[in-house]
C-alpha cells in the first residue's frame, strides 16, 4: 500500500486544492516524484518499493515501479483517477482530466524508455560474459615436479640398475620376525635399543605384533625367501624410528637397501660396487674408505665414508678454519654395509657353504642433504614450495 500521507489517497477538496493553478502545481509535484524514482539505480528502486510497502516489491524493480505508477487498481494514476478526477468540482474537472492525461503519457513514455535501456544493459552484460577473447594470455598452471627425495631415489636406482640390480619393494608394516629375528637380531639384542620402534596397537589375541619397519633390511629376507641365488636387488622405501625430530633426525625417513647374493661374491666385489656407486653419485674425484662396524646381519660389517664433499677432503673450510661438515676430519660417514652374515642364510634356506654376498643400507635423506648442501632434514617434510622449487 502506498504511504499513509500519499496525496493521491485523498480528494482534491480534502487537500485544500480549489483552483486551476493549485491543480497544475499538485500534478507537477507528482511528476517530480516520478522523475526521482525512475532515475534511481535498480537496487535503490527495490529499496524504495519495500519502503513504500508496495505489493509488487518482491518482483523485478522495473516491473514493480511500473505497477506502482500505472497498476490498474492501486497504481498512482488509478488513484488520481478515482480520488482526484471523479469527485472533482465540475469547474476543475477539465484541468484535472487534461493534467492526468499529460501525466499518463509522460509516465508511459519514460517507463518504456527505461525498460528498453534496462534490456539493452542486460544484453550488453551477458554478451560480454559470453565473448571469448582469444588474445588474452592463458591460465598458466604450475607444473609439479618430483620431490628431491624421489629424484635422489631415481638417481640411485639408475646407477644400480645399470650394473645389473633390479628394484623390489616390501611392506612398511612388518612383523618382528622380518624386521629383527630373521636378520639375526633376537629379542633383547641391544641393537633393538638403537632402533626405537613404533608398534601398532592391535586387538587382543592378534597372532603377531606388528611394527613400522625400522629399516629396509626385512626386504632382504622377503626377497631371499622368494628367489634363489643369484639375487641382486635394491629396495627403496620409507622407514620409521621413534626419534625426536631435529636437523638430522625424523621419525620417518628413506633408505635404499642393497643385496647381492651369488656363488663366489667376494669382499672385493662388495667394495668395488660401493666405490663405483659413490663415484657415480658424488663424482669421480671423491675418495671412499670403510671402517669396521657392527650389524647383526652382516659379518664383517663396515661403515662407508666418503671424502668430505664440502672441503674436498682437506678438513679445512674454503673460508679458512675447520670444515664444519666433516669437523675437520676430511671424511663423512655415508652408510652401513657388510658381507651377509651366514646366520641369515639359515633363515631363508640358502646353503651358507655355497653362497656369499653383501648388503648395504643407504639413508637417502642423508645422501640428498650431503649432495645438495641441505642442513636440515625437516626441510624435506615441510612442503615449503620455496624449498621444493629449488629442485625442479
Ligand atoms: N639396516 C641397517 C640400518 O638401518 C643398515 C644396513 C643394511 C647395514 C644392510 C648393513 C647391511 O642401520
């Protein structure tokens, strides 16, 4: 309903209009009101129609404006007809009639113009939306790359595959048998303390405990169970230990296990293979050495060192002073390895009198850090693109 003090709700007599001039003036006011409304933007029109509590205010602004002015029953023109013209004094009727007709034509013409311009606007908008501008630059989506760890895996696999090794994989959830016992690590063996292990929570009565493998060595056993010698495999994968995270420790890291078993594999084959690999990976100029070490599943066991890749083995940093990476020794510890302990063959039904072999376990994260000069292992796992982008 139009507002309470809407003059068109009253008769001219009630409004105190008694002569021609006053009639013309009153029509002029109505026209001004119309001009004001039609000049408003669409959402202002909508607001106004709501304010006026106009019945058609929920529809299109242009439509409700039209209904508000020329609607048959309650439109302003209809009200003027009913309240001003019909009850007008005979002397005023001609001027009221003439003014009403003029107003009607005026309003109709302007409403039609407005409608046309709104339609045109709408068309312009939608055709701009549909138009395809072939000259615009395309959307460039960043192409992902392999993570540095994945790249180093690939590099190492390529080197070993080129000398006759094949790649096998094994489960990350293991039984204590494969992770420890079959590798000659009985329960209560002190080595188990070094490999603080994550055990899975299992329902009561589960047939065997399960753990997250602490090294890739269980795949040695799984492979030998399935294959007869000659065996030459490498095993890339994730391993888990209950280590507190710091610059060199992570509860999850990566290893590549290597295993070669055949008749007559000697210690020379072993060191030659490792030396070849290290030189391929770090460059011909590096030197290697090994030191006695201990693993329950290899005998003898060694720890392989490479001449420090940062100071060229001199122990002195480029800036003078002691090399911080090798602490002045000129050597960096690389990984553990050794000749397969004959006891292990017992677990896989190989005859230790007929076969011999070697095994090694390379920490990938450590190797990648050495080769690419990364000083915090956590950088691999934080997924910071500023880090990842440096290794496209
Ligand atoms: N599995 C050992 C470790 O994770 C590494 C190793 C593998 C040593 C094979 C010798 C032979 O520490």
